[in-house]
C-alpha cells in the first residue's frame, strides 16, 4: 500500500511499473481505468495552500463538484474520439502519473505522434501548455487533442459534441451543470475543471521540504543533497535563476515542489502574486 494525494491508501496494482506493454499495430492502446489515483485531490495539503490553487482558477470556470465530476467522466471516455477508442487518459494514465510512459504517444488507429505526453499533474500552474507553450490555458489546450488526427481524430469539435449529445446522461449533466445544451466551450471547461484538481502535493517529500525531517529516509535525503550539489539538477529544476537550492528559502517551498516536476518559472510569478495578495 502507498499513500498518495489526499492520504487515501492506493493499491500497488494501480501504479504501473516498467515500460508500457507493446501496442497492437493499427490500434490505440487500451483506455486505462479511472480508479483511485484519478480521483480529484483535496485542496488542503502539506506544501500547498488552498489559496495557491484558487489563484490558478480562472474566474469564468469555477470548479463546482458537478463540473469536476463531469470533467472526470469525460477524461476517461473514449467517445471523445472519432471512433470511440481513445480517451484523454489513454495518453495521460493516472497509473503512470498521468503520462503514458512512451517515447511518443499513440492515438487513434495506432497512429504515433511526435512527442511524449507530459504529466498533467500540476498543469494548472503552467503559464502555458504543451512542450512549446502553444496553448495558453487548460481550456484552450483541451480542444487540440480532440481534433488532432494522430490523437483523437475528430474532424471538428462539433463532431465530438454531436457524439456526446447522443448520450442522455451527458445531455442531462451538461444541462444541470452549465444550464445549456452540450457545446465546445463547456466541454473544455469541464475537462479543465477536473484537471485543476490534479495536484501532486502531500507526498513525503513535500512534508520533508515543509519541515518534517523524518518524512523521508536517509537514502532520499542523500539524493536530495546530490540533487542540489554535484548532481547539478537544481540548475534547471529549481525555484528561479537566482534561488537554486530552495532549502535555504523555506518560504518558497511550495513553489519549489512544482518547479521540480516542470520547468516553471511562471509558477514562481504566480506564487509571489499569491504571497502579495495574502499580505
Ligand atoms: C494520443 C495521445 C494523447 C491524447 C489522446 C491526449 N493527449 Fe494530452 N498530450 C499528449 C502529448 C503528446 C502532449 C504534448 C504535445 C506537445 O507538447 O506538443 C500532450 C499535452 C497535454 C497537456 C499539456 C501539459 C503540459 O505540461 O504542457 C495537457 C494539459 C493535456 N495534454 C491534456 C489532455 C486532455 C484534456 C486530453 C483529452 C481531451 C488529452 N490531453 C488527450 C498526448 C495526448
Ligand atoms: C540543463 C537543464 C537540466 C538539468 C541540469 C537537469 N534537467 Fe531534468 N529536465 C530538464 C528538462 C528541460 C526536462 C523536460 C524535457 C523532456 O522531458 O523532454 C527535464 C525533465 C526531467 C524529469 C522528467 C520530469 C517529468 O515531469 O516528466 C526528471 C525526473 C528530471 N528531469 C530529473 C532531473 C535530475 C534528477 C537531474 C540531475 C541529475 C536533472 N533532471 C538535471 C532539464 C534539466
């Protein structure tokens, strides 16, 4: 058993070790299960203030429980793809920290893309999305894989909307969540609202950086030393250009935890904005 996210026990089965299984040519990989690891995480976690998450939520997409649940369902639903075989989770598998563990992602009809899928954990803090930053928000981003011919393969967003509209449950859920029939922008809002619940905090490492010396073992502590010294990992995975080893900047530990998983100088700006607000 392992404890992740909101301190719920997670079974080892859900966490996929090793490289992904070889894929059947011409077919998309199977859609992973939406088990416990996929659940929205709690906002009250060590190393992360509620305020910090709230600062990353756009005012026109408040995350109501209904909306998050709808986004959760959509994220794992193959009907978002042209032939029903590919879900967002195909390439962002909770069992692999919301990646697919492949050198390049595989989409509809087994088509292989050109890039690997980044985790979407903490993507709410990214100032831009994609490796090249070509999408601004999670809402803007979500529309792109749906119509990418190598990914979900729909000719248009309207085609995906028409597909979902055949399902009475979706029709009802969109109507009660947004007060109108299914449409592209609301579809992206629901997906983005779910994604903003996926934060990776509250790990033993977060507890350690937050000040609990006993939260990680000696081996991990030695690794952390190397990370910040001769490993030189902190040259790129650190808080900012001028604050590299954040162990001496305890006030900034929250930002550090995020910076470690992605290159997020933008996050530093976000967190300092929050600090300014909270003063
Ligand atoms: C076929 C695989 C595939 C599918 C399906 C897919 N993605 Fe992705 N996703 C990727 C790849 C590959 C990238 C990086 C591409 C790039 O940077 O050009 C990516 C990037 C992202 C990012 C940016 C994260 C970051 O750190 O920059 C987000 C967010 C995301 N996807 C969410 C989604 C959502 C939501 C869906 C469903 C609507 C989805 N993805 C469907 C493969 C996929
Ligand atoms: C010169 C800058 C640089 C240095 C030094 C560096 N990294 Fe990275 N690292 C990156 C970049 C850029 C990426 C993302 C690129 C990619 O995945 O294609 C990355 C990705 C990663 C990832 C994957 C993160 C994810 O979310 O997929 C890990 C883990 C990682 N680095 C750990 C380390 C460790 C450990 C060290 C020290 C031994 C280190 N890095 C040193 C720049 C650097």
